[in-house]
């Protein structure tokens, strides 16, 4: 079926085009509101600025289709194949994208507010500048179905993406690019952020309990009041990061770079900083009770009124450290 | 982005510094340590300085007394830089040339390491200051440092004179955790200016000098970053459209509030309109004076731009909301004339409304 045929039928009142072959057609700007294109073949078709609001595209093949600027509000794209599809600046607000294949798709500056992305595969997709407010990204674990319906975000580009307040627990963000992303109050408990790039990201009050941030790039990131309890940040780069009042109970920061990090009033109880580099870090009034600073480098750090009760300070480098008012391991205050 | 909490902390730091300065003035003038915030706030700095001038006929006496006071304090390493600043300011009042007291006047116990660090830093800043002052582009340096520190452009020399270069450097050093961030921000500023060539040179000078404060960083890479030369602009030159550099930021006097939450503005635009349509309209408004062909609608080029960067540029380029609206309307007409099927005037009008509505709060704050 070609474009004219389809538009004729549609204008004459036909809404269902299930399983039709429309590959390579040009339907730019067409009004196709509420059309049923489930299981249709739309491979390499062009639908720029097409009105597909509330359309049914369930199980359709949209591989390499151009859907930039299209109106897909409230549409159903469940299990559709959107691999390498162009969704630049598209409106997908409230769309159902569950179990879709969005690998290598381009979603730059698209509107994904309140979209359902359960089980969607976004590996390698470009989501720079997207707004995901209110989106469903992770699903409740069902018994025997672990990992099965989780959104896949490996190597996904989420530069400057808006993910504020989202529930992203358990998700796999390995090597994802979250540069300057807005993750304020997002929940990332047990998320896998290994080698992820979170430079300058805003993680204010985010929940990163037990998250895996091994070798992640968190330079200049804002982690103020975030929860990093039992998180693993081995080898992570936190140069200049803001960790004021961050909860770090039993967090692992071995070999991490914390040069010039701001750790004022951070709660670092029983956290491990073996061989970590804390040069020029600001640890004013930080609570380091029973923390492990074995072989850590604290050159020129500010420990003004920090609490080091029970801290392991084996071979720690103390050059130029400001120790005014510090409570030392034996609970004696340094005057 | 960390910027959401930064203005507040900066403001608090400023206030705290002022309080500390007042405490010192109190101690020097009235020989006691005033802790009461209310008393401190209710006493004017002017009155204290007048009192000081009456009690101390020359600056040396003030210095001696002041450092004596600082030496007796618990938090002397915190008060020392404040005292130095105070002396610098007072020296103007006493008509003496600002000469750091560090040469023959070392009031503190040399064992105080943190003070040594700040002294080191002060001398580095003095070095940088000298280089900047001697540079033929010293005024441009001043403007760039101001933009870097205050997140807005200022052409008014009188306003600039209220922000001495030294203070701006201090502020930049405290605000920016790395030279990389400074460089990235300089690049952003340069990209918004008319005279990009000159200002990219100025940015290089700034990076090379400020590198002295950030010892372990790669300077070469960063200076090449701000090089807004042909190679950096080639991306836009590959296309048939003539992409003019963003215009007129330098000639403006209006103070913009750049410290907005970009996520919020973008979110509003997305809520009210089609993001791709918004980007197209913004693209023509910002970068293209003449629209010549259908080819330009090809969004390949548009993919190299991000919506929030364009919004930021928009706010920098247009002084008033009315001026912005006029430009958007002109661009909308031009786009409709190319392809009125895809870009009918009604749709464009709706896009303009959405953009205006979204950026309006940024204009109201000023």
C-alpha cells in the first residue's frame, strides 16, 4: 500500500491497517490520529511531524523510520521494533513503549514525560536532552522474572536528560553517559553505574544505596545530601564533587579520587577510603568514625572539627592538614 | 548541574565574610570581640571605618593592631585572609599604595600550614593580577572574568570597577573546582560574543594564567578548547545555510539572569509545544538571517544543536521579551513561506506562544 492509498482509506473512515506493508512510504505531516497500525511494516518510512496521537503501533516494524517531530502522545508502541529509528524532538508523552527495541534510536530533545519504558531496550540510544518526568522506567520485580522487564540502558546517552525524581532502582547504566543530567531525588538503589559518566550531574538527595559506581566519572557532580550508604565507588573520580552532608555509611571509596571534593558534614561512618586521594578536600565537621583511611592521601585537606573517633589511620598521608578542633581516634580533641 | 545551590552558598559566604570583617573592625576600634549578630548587622561599616580613621592616624598602626587581633584568635587562619583584604581596602582610604604585608610583616606563627597555603595562593593571585593588568586586552579580561564569576555580561565600566579583578579571581577560584570547568564556561561565553576571535585569545590568556591556581591540569588541551577558529565553526559552514555567529551579546547592557534551571524552561517548552518545531524556529531566529531553501529544513544540522543550549542563547541575544517575540515572528513568517504545509502560520504562532511563555520568567527576574 502506498501513502496516497492509505490516506484515502483513512479519510473515508477506515482506521485499521493491521499488518499492512508501508515500508519506505512518506507520510510526513499526515493526520493519522487513532490509526491502527499494529504489526504493520513501516521500515524506512518517513513520518516527520505526522499526527499519530493515540495510534496503535503495537508490534510494528519501524526500523530506521523517520519519526522526528511526530505526535505520538498516548500512542501504543508496545513491542515495536524502533531500532535505529529517528525520534528527534518527537512527542511521546504518555506513550506505551514497554518492551520496545530502541537500540541506537535517536531521541534527542524528545518528550518522554509519563511514558512507559518497562522492559524497553535503550542500549546505545541517544537520549540527550530528553525529559522523562513521570516516566516508568523500572518495573516491580516479579517472582522468577528478575531482570526480565527492566529497561536496558547500557551505553545509553542521557546527556542533560531530565530524570528528576525517577525510580531507577536496579537498572543497568553501565558506561551510560549522564553528563549534566538532572537526577535530583532520583532513586538509584542497587543500580549498576559502572564506568558511567556522571560529570557535573545533579544528584542532590538522590538515593544511591548499594549502587555500583565502580570507576564512574563523578567530577564536579552534586551529591549533596545524597545517600551513598554501602555504595561501591572503588576507583571513582570525584574530583571537585559536592558531597556535603552526604550519607556514606559503609560506602566503599577505595582508590577513589576525591581531590578538592567538598565533604562538609558528610556522614562517613565506617566508610572505606583505602588509598583514596583526598588532597585539598574539605572535610570540615565530617563524621569519620571508624572509617578506614589506610594509606589515604590527605595532603592539605581541611579536617576542621572532623570526628575521627576509631578511624583507621594506618600510613595515612597528613602533610599540611588542618587539624584544628579535630577529634582524634583516641577521642582526644586536637586544639 | 550544580548551579542550583551555588548562588545561595555564594551569597552566604559573602555575608559571612562581611560579618567577619565587621568583627575585626569592632575589635580594632573598640577593643573587644563582638559576637552578637544583631549588633554586628545594625552597625554600619561606614561608621566603623570613620571611627577607625579617627583612632588610627596611619595605616601601619591599623595593620599592627589588626594582625595583633587576628593572632589572638582561634580561627586565625580564617581571619587572616579577611584581614589582608581589609588592609587592602583601607590602604586606598589612607592613600597608600597597596602593598601586601607579607614581605616584612609575618604576623602569624609560621607553623600554621593552612595560612602558608593561603599566602602562597595570594602571591599567585598577585602574579596573575599583574599579568592581566599589563595585558593589552586588560579590559576585555576584566569583562570575561566578570562573566565567568557572575554568569552575566557587563559592559558598564562603572559597574565593572566595583568588582576588582583580584576579587573576581578569588571568587572564580572558590567557585570552580577545575580549570576544565573554567575553560568550558569561557567557551560558552566566547560563543555568545560578536568578537569571537579576540575573545578566544583573551580566554586563552585567562586559562594560561589561572592554570597557576590549578597546578595539576593540562593547559594546552584546554586553551585549544576555547579556540573558536574556523575549524570549530566548520560544522556550520558545511551546510548551505550561512550560519551567522550569535549576535550582539557584547553590545547589551541588560543584566540577564543566567542562573536559571535549564531543565525547567525546557520542560515548559516540551509541555506546550512540539520540541522539533521549537528547535527549528529557534535555529532560524538565532543563526540564520536568510532562509534560502527547503534543504535547510533537513534536521541533520539541527541534531548538532540542543534545545536547552538554544534557549540559553536566545535569552542572551534578546534584551526584552518584545524584541524576542518580534524576531520569532519574523522567522516564523520566513519558514512558512518555504513550506506552508509543514509550517503553517497557525502552528508557528502556537510555537511562539509556547516559547514566550516558557522564557518569560527569565525576563521577569530582572
